[in-house]
C-alpha cells in the first residue's frame, strides 16, 4: 500500500468510536468485500475477522473470550447450513490498538467438541468453560499481539494478512462436514456446482449420495471423469471438469461415519424438487427444528426420557 493509504488508515483508526468504525477502517485499507451475513463481523474465504472496540488483547481472559466468539462462527461454518462458505484458513481479531492473526486449525479440537461446551449460546456470550479452556492453552497464551500504532509492527501484520487474503491462494482451513442436519443445503450447493454434469434419467440426488462416500465414487482428474455407484452394483461414468469437482471436495470431507450415511439415506426423499414435494403434499419438520426441540426436552427432563 502507498504511504498515503497508510496515513489514511492511521487517521481513520485514531478517530474510531465504535466497533463498526474499526471494521470500516480495516475494510477500506485492506479492500475487503463486505460479507457480514449470519451476524458475524466480516467473512472472506481466506480469513475470518472479528472486530472489537477498545479491547485489551494482552489480558488473557479478554483474548480468550474474543477467540471463543470467533469459534462459535467457525463451528457454524463447519457444521451448519452455509454450504458455499468454506472454513477460512486463518482468524484475525482486531481493534484500534491491537491485532491477532492465527491459523484456524490450532483451535479445531475446541470447536469440534459437541458435548463439552454449550454451542447454543449467543457468540457474544460464549460458554465460560470454553473461555477458560482457551485461556489455559499455551497456543493462546503465546499468540503474538501486534501493536497497531507502531507502524513497523502494523506493516508486518499487514504484509502477513495481505498474503493470506490473496484470492489466488485457494487454501481453505478445516474441511466442512456433511451431517443429517445440513445435508439438504450441501446438496443444493453440490447440485449448483456439479448437477449439470450428471443429469440424465436418474435424480441428481442419487449421484450426490454416492459422491458423499469415498467407497461409492472414484475420481480420475487426468480424464475429467468420475465414476458413481448409484446402487444395485450399477456404476455410471460422468465427465466432470476436474477443477469444478476438486473445488467442491476441497471444501467438504467425504462422509466416513456409517450412521450419518444411514441418516441421509433415510431422508433422501427430501432432495426432490420443492415443486414436486408441494404437488404431492410432501411436507416435513426441518431436522434442525426437531433436533432443537429434543435438545430442550433433554435439558429439562434428562436424556433417558
């Protein structure tokens, strides 16, 4: 960036009064496209941002709390219904005074744990147990804190961030998982990316279910070809551009858990066209609502009800 742009950033950051002002200053300087859907601060495929106003990142509890908030959103990206959003490789937490930059995978064992923490809480009020566990972790204790007002420090931070934001570096973080709760949204995205390659007399959902399982799909990148086991020992060969196929599976993991496969197969009829479902009267309670109802029942009367 030019000296003029750098001077402008320092002028803007010196006059912030809110968290939104901080976000605007960073977004302008780093030319970040705004994606703040789903109530998070700012998302890119390479970096997930969490902006704050006047926080002391040198305070370990504060640092852990801001990181915990970020992990709530990361978990939603990995397990939720945001099908077209990869888990970014890096996390950036910043206010007008300080900034932290770290790899997402360093916290994977925290946000992967479904039972230890209450993930139903609002991200702005993260589970205290998660905050405490993060604060006691050496990797969190040893995170480098960049002093934004120090131009040399900021330029080092900015160089690292700009390299990570390069859209040509399509390195995503932790791969997203297909679950019984999100498979419909994942199918919609798979169908948008790959559906046109496989359309014929079979529903595209049959190819999707086969493609979820490494034992039922075989990819030959040099030939731009994928073999699908669509059932009854029937394999179908389809021409699919390697770049398109690899893009999807760079974001997602194949399903290895047999119970998840069984769950998806049991609900595969949900993947029929919405118009057909309405015509034939096929309506159902969305899985996430049913699961949430069961969670509330278990919390009230116990899991053995």
